[in-house]
C-alpha cells in the first residue's frame, strides 16, 4: 500500500511540472506549445567551377552540384584582385552550366564565383576561377611581292576573336602611321604609290570594338638603289625581315626562298644563301650575329660577317614564334609565341630556359647583352627572368 501511494505521488508531481505555468525554480522552464519552425536550410556549395570557349564576348562556365534542395545558383565576377564582386546571373536549381556574354578587357584578370542559394535566400560557400583573355598579336608579317611602287603585305593570326586589323607603316625618317583599317578575316593589304627612294617597314595589330592586340613583328621593303651594280640587282631581295640597330645592315628574303645580307652604306650584298630564308629575324645589338626562323622550322644562328651558320635549332611546327632575340656574343637565343618563352644555348642547340603558359599575354622580349637575363613585356608589367 505504501509503495502504491509513493508511485501516485511521484506521478502527480510530474503532471504538475508539465502543466502550463507550473515551474520548478530548480529545473528549466518547459512549454506545451509546439514550435513548428524547421531549421534553416543551407545548400552545400557547388565545386569544380571551370570555363571553356573564352573569347571577348562569350565564355561557358560549368560546375558540379552538391545538393538536391537548392533553389538556384548565382554567378558573380570581379575585376582584378581588389575588385568587388558584381552580379552576372541566377539560374534555377539543378542547372550545371551558363554562357556569359558580358564583355571582357584583354590581359586583365577576372575572378568568377558560383554560389548555391535556398528558398529563404541563404547562400552557401562558393567555388571560384580566375580567367584572363589573351589577345595575341598577328604574326609572320611579310612582304610577298613588289612591283615598281606597289607592295603587298600579308600576315597570320592565331586569335580566337573575330577581329579586324590596323596596318601601320614607317620609313627610316618618319614614325609609324596607320595606312589601312581592314575588316575581320582580311589577311593582306596592298600599299601603292610608294617613293622608291625610301625604305618602308610595316607592322599589324588586331582590333575589336573593345580590345587591341600588341603589334606584330615587323617586315619591310627596300627598293634597289640605282647606284647598285646591275649584276648584283638579281641577288638583292625586295623585302627585308630585319635591320640592325645602326640601320646599315638589312637581312632580305626573295620569293624563291633565299636570304641575303645587304649593306646600305656600300650598296653591296655582303653574302647570300640559297638554302633558306629567315622570318622573325633579329640582329644582336653589336650587329655581329643574326638569328631567324626558316620555313623548315629551324631557328638559325648566323655570323653576319660572312654568312656562316653557327647553329640550326629545331622547333616544333606547332609553335608560332612571334619574336626572336640574340645576345651580343651569339651564345643565347630567346623567343616567344605570346604565351611561352624559350631560351636556347646556341653552343649545344638545346632549351636551357622555359616559361610555360604564363597567365599574362607576352607583347615582346629582350635579352641582356651577355644573355644572362630575359626581359618580357606582359600586360602593364615588365618581368625579368
């Protein structure tokens, strides 16, 4: 009987504690009201954000979904490291790609981030990717014919942009000026009514409504002086691919694929080679050595005094070299294709220095006189290697 009474008292005490408004100062307060609110849902962040088909006005983003209950995804971007993220788009939940058609400035970093959000507006952590639009310069600019006072200039272009072109020309006594603005996919230009007592040099850049590439390497034309011995005129090419720092020595190419060195002070051909022509040619600062790439893909090193070939370095046919430079002692040659830089030891003909797929577009390079340092112009920066 006492045991039954004790159980009843304990049950009654528990019932009192559960009644509304009944509290025990020694225990937490309870309520019999049911809170029907559910915890806030934060979706897992998307991952593996990637970009493809990068052009000035078009690029495709893809990502991996890691939740099943997100309401959608938000894509944002910022300009440079110190920029503020701005809205690009929102797409429904389950979407795994988006094509962004907002414009981009070349040689500038853009960071994109992707976030998942739920119905209550909460966003998850994000995944990001930084992209840079490269706008390489046209290459292989050369004069392919001349007749009297008329020349034709041609070039190649590796840019993905549907760009037009500006062709500029200078003489030995005047600065560059534009002579033609051409529509997209035009790879040649004619220049007529030239003064045959002048030498002309040409360069090309690609342009869109928003961006412009750097300038191509140069190519030129020189008209044969009347004072040249007529027996030598057949040896002298009408287009040149390089001129030394003093403006005295010209490397010239003929349409038949031969190469000659011409001295404008003596009006004489220094030497000729029927075995090759040279594109992207360059003299050392002291004029003692010459380098250039021949049509067979070899980067050749020539001694300018007698035309003796010191080295022929093989380079992949898939590499479009835009510029070559050579040290004063002829021991080092460097080149670039707009994204990569190579340095070759001319004694052994092998690569001894390489910068692969730099994030910045390369406009030009140069070598220190002793060949120990390479300088590169990349966007608004100059880097030394």
